[in-house]
C-alpha cells in the first residue's frame, strides 16, 4: 500500500482532457464565429481512444445499448462507425441529399440561411430497433433533429442523441430535449 502523504488524488476528467484537445478557430467560417475543431482529437491515437472509450463504455450499459448506431454526415460517420464496431453492432449513415444510391427517405431542416436535406436508406433500420444517433457537435440541433425524424419514419426507437461538443448558447440541446430526445455530450463550450 502506498503511503498517505496527505496529497489529494485528482480524478481523471474525460471532459477536461478532451476539451484540452479541441482547437478553437476564431472567425471561421464567418466573422464572429468560434469554430470548435475536433480534428486534434482524431489525430492523436491516445486522445482518440479516450474519446471513443467514453462513448463505448456508456453504451455497453444494457439500458443504453443500441442495436445499431446512426451517424450524421460527415463527422458522425467517423465517431459512429468506430463506436458501432466496438459495440459489435451495425452502423448506418445519414447522408446529405443525393449521396445514397438506394431508395431513401428524406428530411429537410432549416439552416441560418436556407435549408438542407438529409437522407437515409429505407432499409437502414428495422421497426423497433434501438438506435444511437451520433454527431460531433450540437449547435442549433437542426441536423440531429432531422436525423431523429428520419429514424422515426422507419419505426426505429432513438434511445439517445450523442455528440462530443455541445454549444448551449445556440439552443440546439434545449430544442432537442424539449422535443423529447435524450442527449449525451462530453464537452460543453459556453459561447460560440
């Protein structure tokens, strides 16, 4: 047994650790925007492992374990496919309109200036399947809300929406939880 020298042990904080590896790029893509760049999380194998393990350990819990993981275009593909692999479940991509080759369902959502549409193959999930919906970031919540609606159209049950970063000032998290989608995020950045 190690001697007790009176020093307090510091618990490892996944949130704090990951936050240290997220780069903030000022004024991109427009003046006044503080872009939260997750690329450094992916570049360092140790940091990437901590990130993926945080999700995998959560979703190994039988109460939260999905039958399939759905990832939102495009960074949700990176996270979702690795999480699905580690959980030994299937992965389905929710893509921007015009990128999927088979029969699709689609959902259009509003952006700050205009709208966008995402699609999902009609056979991507089965009625009643438990689905984890994952993306890199929740800002206004439009993309995740559209993905959720697509999965519901096919009869799936989205157990939770997950993301690395939450930007609460943009209202997306509040919008999604008010609509009834439980959320899990690892890092919160106040201000945008």
